[in-house]
C-alpha cells in the first residue's frame, strides 16, 4: 500500500505554483494531477491521500474544453472509493454553473441579483425585455468575466447579439441579470479555507469585469508602479466584519465546499447581493504582501493537516505470520 499524499487536481499550471511552493516549504508529499484529457479505468483503485480539486469553470478558454467534464468523472471515482476529496463533485457542479450557484445560495437564504437564464440569442433578447433599467449579461459557465457586459437598454443588447463582438457561452446558457447600482466602484470577495473565513479583499471594478486576483491574470504592465500612484485594484480589508460571513460558512458546509472565494456587491441602500462562488480561488500577491498574510500558505497547512489526520488514523498492517 502506497503512502498517502496530497493530490492537487488542476488544469492551469501557473495557478498551482504558489501552492506548490507552500507545500514544498512544509515538506509534505504531493502530486499534481493535470486533468485536461486522459484515461480513467473504473476497475482500478485510486491511491490513498487527500485530493484537492482546483478545476476552473474557465478551463475551456485555455483549450482544455473537456477538462471539467473529465475532472467530474475522476471526482466521482474518488468519492465512490471513499477517498477524502476537498471541493469534490458537488463543488465542481456549482463551479461550472452559476444557475446552480444561485439556487444553492437562495436555499441558504443568501440574496442574489434577479437572474433569468436563456438559451439562444432570441431568448436572450426576450429575457432582457423582462428587466427595467440597466442589466448585465454573463455566461452560466463563467470565470474570467466571460460574457459579462452591461447594457442600458434592449436596443444596445440587440446590436451586441447581432454584432462581431458577441461571445457565445460554452454551455449555451446566457444569464441576464439585474445591474446592481453601487455607489462605490468595488466589490468585496470573502476568502474561506476549511470552510472558515480567512480575509476579505476589496476589488476595484473601474477597469472592468475581469476580476481574477492571480498575478498571471493581470494585463501586461499591471504589476509596474504607475507614475500617478493609482490605487491598487486589490486591497485586503483589515478587520472586516459582516453577517454574511456566518451565512457564507453555513452555505459552504451545506454544499460540501472546503475552499472558496465568494463575491458580493452592495447597492445604494447598502443591501448586499452575492453573485459569484469561486471554488478555484486565487490570491493577489501584492495585496497579501501589503497586508502581511498568505492564503495559499493557509491552504497548504490545511491540506497537510488533513493528510496528517489520515496518517494518524491508519491501522498498521500486521506482519505475516
């Protein structure tokens, strides 16, 4: 029987580098499972250990069209054999469907923006007609701000749907969502590890809807200090407190999600609307350096702790008589 290890399931190497650094710092055994495509023999037994899925909803944008589907098969296989899986098949189902996210959030009593799902460009236009005032579109299988656009009226939407800039969603489902008019140009993202709150980061939205915090996601030149000393896009909020934290932790427990970032925005009445659950969370190195924290180190320690607990509970094999 092989010694249990930590297995990190992913499809984007740059997003794993910070975690690998922390795992190596701890000196714990680990393997990376790059699940773009492959062969899964269901008659075989999976190895023992702790499995952590970092599969992303945006994997298809990196030419890994069926990475999420293949990962879903692997996660089901691991779970069927009783392996410990963090962010397992249920978490992946929420990661790749915002409709599933919103329904799960609503079941936990968490307010989400009014949302209408539509399949087909004509249906998107019909869905938009149900809204008064500005609205946004987004892809059901999102990440990286896929398909997120703001429209002030249906005529501008029609021009987009019929124009060269139209982005078809990979799963065919477009969401039309009420635009939340916030007095501040930022959203707040709460980070959780082991189902517990780690910190909140404020994200400036003035530059658009691409809000991935990882350095590799930033456009060229974004890491260079600006001559006019502009405010950073990501800022960790010191002493953040909100009733949402307890609601989010209960939501994560109910949906078997171990590690995630959850985003919300407040309208002009300070009413919070939760609009995204990211189970493949990344962190901004510059913001963390300024705040003196390291969430990837917290993840590595959490994984190491789960592995240590597994090793401690193993029954020693009896020597042959």
